[in-house]
């Protein structure tokens, strides 16, 4: 396609007639929502100039929901992917018009987190966030609940008994799966280690608990070293990995329970450890995919971001419609496993 896309180009991309595109654009006759959305999606994909008008036509008669999302670390590949999946899920949700506001925690202090939560809640009907579990957060969530604003914990739980619901993985099972991989793949027992971002991240702590419990119950001949805190940063993880390798030359593997795996991967490459350690990380990103291919990483346990976004938005809409619930919910979604053989 060359030049500015025409109505005929849009009709072809959406696999509908020119007359159907005209009806959607000008609102002359009602078109099925499914068809109108297909025209809108095609317009986005080909860069059609009247995308703003199409958005208005497609969504103008639908009930509107304002949903707030607070994620972590906007420069990380995983959270960039999560952002896109939330936006995609918001656009594709049938029968409603969703206006998502996606923000990021730039500070991990309780004061900054509660201020960000309250600011996003002031502009939205429901909020979901990735957040450490602080008493100050619980108090803020309780205050929002009293005002009728449901709050959901995303990926890592917090404010148990107060927040509206949790949507993510069963993190204890994730940790046990990481331990199973290392224990089964090891040629002989030895030392294993774990990295967590913070003891305040409920999800990280559950993964660590699951990791340790598997070895305690099923492979007690392995030695699980003291947990290392990396603050989810690549720099700290890099330095800690190098120190770990120097202090424990008999180390056979480790699991990065939270973020910061990029630092571990870089350290392993610098120390020429390809194929020498059993390493489990979270999420399939460009960095972990390359590390799997280079035999620096043994397995990546991945969150199905699209599924999480769809489930989360559905629950947020339901909570707005019915009002905050009396019994907090918990939704565990299946995770994906990647090895060098299936990337």
C-alpha cells in the first residue's frame, strides 16, 4: 500500500464492503459491534487517517468504564508487554468502552506508593496495581473500598482480606516448579540459591517459600543458601551473581524469583558459565530468550500477559457494576514454561 490509505484500502483490510465502512464512519445505519470493531482494528493497522472518528463511532453508544493500572519499571520488557496487553484487552472487550490509564511506580516507598494509588483512584472507577505489601497500602485500599472504589492486586498479592481480588499466578507453585527443574536436571546434589526483589513482595516471598519447600520435602540432599535481595535491579543482581560464583564455586544453580534477571544473565556470560549452571528465571523476554538459546538459562517461567489482562479487566468491570464485594477473591492463571528446546 502506498500513499494515504483510502476507504477501499480500509474495506479490504477489514474484509468488509466499502458500504459497510461508510456506514461505520458516518453512522447512517447501525452496524454490528463485532463488524465495527473489525473496521476500527483494521484502521489502526493500516494507519487510516480518520481513526479518531472511527473510535467515536464504534464506542459512542457503549457503557464507559475508567480503569487505572499501576505497574512497575516501565523500561523492563515484561512491563512493556503487560502495558500493551492491557491496552489490547481494553479495546477488545465486547459491549463496553474502556478508558485505561496506565501508570508506573517510580518509587518503592510506602508514602510514594500510597500517593500514586490515591491519585490514580481519584480519576478511575477501579484500580489494579503491582505493589509490595505494606500496612500503609492496606490502609489506603481500605479507604478506597469504603468509597466504593475496588482495588485489585496484580501479579503479587497485598492487602489480603481488604483488596477486591488478586489476579496472577500461584506463586508458591511457580517456586516449586523452579526447584523441581533444578533438582531433576542436576547431575548430583549441591548448593542452590535464590534472588528476590524484596521481602515485601508477597509474590517473591511465596516463590522463595515454594522453592525451599520443594527441596526440603523432595530433595533434602541439596543445600539452599541464604536468600539474596536484589531490589529487582539488573545492576545489583549482576554484582550479587559474580560474588555468588566466587564464594561458592560448587554452586549448581539458582532461581531469580523476581526481576533483575538481566544482570544475572550478563554475569553468567562474562564468567563463561554457559551450560555449567541450572538457572531459572521469570518471563520470556528478548533477554531471557537469548539466554535460553545460549544455554545460560535452563528454564523461563512465563506469565500469560494477555490472559491476565483480559481476566483482570473483566473482574474490574464486574466489581464496578455490582459494587465492592464482601469476600475478596483470588484468581490463579496457568503459567507457561520455556526451555531452550521450545523458544
